[in-house]
């Protein structure tokens, strides 16, 4: 293959070697598949020769016993070839599909364990392409497919050698082959259409689940349910495997049945070979054998041409997936201990007490830059005491989102240290940190499952339907009943007319985090889609469940900021002011007055 001998061949072969080492095929299936393949090849190679002998030594000589005996042998080899080829192809396709499930599962797991900033920056279509489309393109280079390729090459060499030994001139003339006609379209077409429809439906369901998980990956990580979602995704892959295998078996049955119509030699062989037979340069049996061998040669050559094209595409996909999985490459996959250690990113025996009601946070001279030499902010120092409600304000680009990312360990500070409950943040694993933190982002999405499942995704205790509905009513969602709560998203949408509006989604996300019983909750523009009345109602209900918890409020809305015990102002990459009330900062901070002049809609004095 040209690709293998390109300038990047060494890197490609290294990647492919690690790929083959990880995704090995069961020895039992290899032995059984290879045995079936060998028997099929031997039978195929003997059939033309036996056919030629029947013509030359039975028909020409009028030897009926020879004709009966060799015809029975020929028929036996024919059926044996069909049966063994069927078994070989079935094993090949089954093992390829099972290996593909492992590949997709590992690519998915590698994606969900990527650094937060890297994963958040990737387009979901990009992720879907790597996990689905690129993985599908790996079929021609899976280990079981390579074994099949080797046997095709061996069979090709044997057929070429036989043709050369019989008549070299016929090998040269064999440049055109007759396409095998399979007269089963009327029977197989509707069935294939039906199965293909089922495959598309299952694929849509699988992609829907995958999209939901990837859309909610911060929640999955914070809830510590990475393995659970991997298992759920694997279940969808297994369902797809079953319907896909049904389709493949159907196509295999049709293809095998079409072998009975295998047939008519090409005009070139008939013309040239017929002339040689008439002149006495070749027997009729030899001509028939050449015709049959050529049909095998043409079929194998056509398959190898397609394999060659597929190899180019597959190696591109392999390289793209490998680059996507860097730095681990194919070495780390779902369930590996190394993956779990990579996920934790913390130290053992950290003295943090899970029974703490409210948590504290301290930024100590923190600086951060996404690109070297371009700091987002520098020298930021502030303290959030247990039980405090602190608002973080500033214009767009001031660094508010970056501070949240630093708290959630989505990024690491360039300089300085962050302490959570008195413990350096870097010493805490994600699980230890996320057991304490609740996070309500501005953009909310739901899993394609019931509202009950979405609402209790991070819940530390079981909640009955009545308890959930009572809390939903407290937060103003009074149209949700038990049927809507436990139905699918589509069923809830049909009953309610819509699933959840923007403001309702934010209410839903707030309640979901409250059910996780955090000691520190981050409210990132969590009420921006609510009207004033809804926001007031939500704050009142939140106080009922979070009266002693620590809150970090990020908002541009004056009504939200006024509820804070402390306000921190960011501007120009620095923390420029802190105050205990909105009125205090209006009096003492000119930038704060300017920032909220439009929202206040009143004249401010310098």
C-alpha cells in the first residue's frame, strides 16, 4: 500500500502496532475462522481441476462410472466451499463488530477523561465523528480483517500460479471478468430496507444517548458517574450490534445464495480458449478449469482493490483517533486503573471533613493565563468564609468564568494557590471536591431520559416522587406531576406542550444541585433567563434549602447581586474592590457605578 510506504510510515506503523496489540482477537475464533477459510480455499481450488477432469476423462471417453464418482466429489466440494466460506465470513463480521464496540468504548472513555478545557473547546460534532464515524472506518484494518486479507493474498497467488502452469497465455488474456449476477433482489430488497430502517433508528437512539452524555460531561464528572455512563453507552452499542448483525447475516445469506448462480465465463476466454481447443492445443476440460479459476481470480482481485481503498481511509481515521486520544493514545481505555488515577488528580489521606455544613474558599495571589504572556488576571486574592454569599461581578472578559474554572479544577493557576476548606485545591481529587461543590451554569441541558432521572442525577439520598414534586412546586414549577416526572422527555413534551423553558431549565438545574447537598454552590448567571418574580421565588426557596451553605454568585443582574453578603469586583485583570453591600460599592467604587448605571436606570453622581 502506498500509504504504508509514505514519509509518515514509521509513525503510522507504530500507531498501528499499538492498536493491534490492544485489540486482539480470541484465539478460539481465530483458529475456527482460519480453519474454515483454509477448507474453503482448498475446495475452491480443487473444483476447477475436478471439473476439467470430468470433461476430459468422463464425457470425452464416455466413462460413466468416472463421471458419477467425480461429479459427486465435485458437488461435495462445492457445498463444502459454500458452507466454509459462510462460516468464515460470519466469524469475520462478528469479531469485527465486537472489536469495534471495544474501540468505540475506549475512544468514548478517552474523550470523557480529557482535560475539561480541552473537552469543552471541542465541537460535539467533532466528538461524534471521532467516536462513531472514524471508528467505523477502522473495520478494514481490524486484526481479524488483516488475517482475512492475508488469506486472500495467498489464495490469489495460488490461483495465479495454477493459471500460469496450465496456460501462460490464458493468464495474460484474463483481463476482463464477468460480474456475478445475484437474482435475489425481489426477495432480499424489502428485507434489507426494513433492517436498514431499524439500524438507522437504533443509531439515532445511540447518538442521542451519546450527545446527552457529552453535553452534560461536567455533571457526569461531578456526580462521579463516569463508569455508569460508560456502561449505559455500552448497552446502546450492544443493541446496535444485535440489529447490525441481523442485517449482516441477511446480506451474507443473500450473497451466499447468489453463489449458486455463479457463472458464465468471459467472451475472451471462450473465444481464445475455444480456438485453442479446436486446433488441438488444449483440452476442453482445461478450458473449463481456466474459466473457473479466472472467476476466482477476478473476484479476489476486485475484493483486494476495495480493501486497498478502504485501507487508505482507515489509516487516516486511525491516525485522527490516535491524535485525539493523546497523550495516552491506545494505551489507556475504559476500566484501566491508569484512567481512574488520571481522573482523580489528587493526594491520598487529605484531611477534609465531609460532614462540614458550609465550605470556605481562599484565592492566594492567583494569576492565570491561557496563552503565555497574556494574563487574564494577576495577583487576585480574596477569602470566602463558610456560609457567606459572595457576588463576583465584572464586565465580559474580566475573568469571572476563569475563576469558576479554577475552582472546578478545569484549569490550573499560573501562579498562586487556591485553598478549599483550608486544603490546597491541587491536593483534592475530583471526587473529593465535587462531593462538596454544586455548580449551576448559565446553559442547561438534559439527558434524554425521564425528568426524575435528570433531577436526581447527583442526589446523595433517594427522593420519592412526592418529595420531588413538592420541591418543584416550591420553586414555581407547579405544572409538573408524577406522570410528567417519570415519563420520557418526548412524553413530557407531548403532555405539557413543551419540556422546560429557559427559566424553568435553570430552576431545574438549581434544584438538581441542591439535591446533591453541596456545602459550596456556584451560581453562574443561574437566573438570567428568569423574570423578576420567578427569580425572587427561586431565591426564597433556595434559602429554605441552602440557608447555611456557602454561595458564589456570578451575575449581571442587580437583584441577584443585592442578595450577597460580600461583592468582589474584577476589572482589567485585577481585583479592584470588595465590599459588604451594593450601596457601599456604589459609594466608593467609580467603576462599579459605571458598570451598573444602565441597569439601575438612574443617574449616578461621581
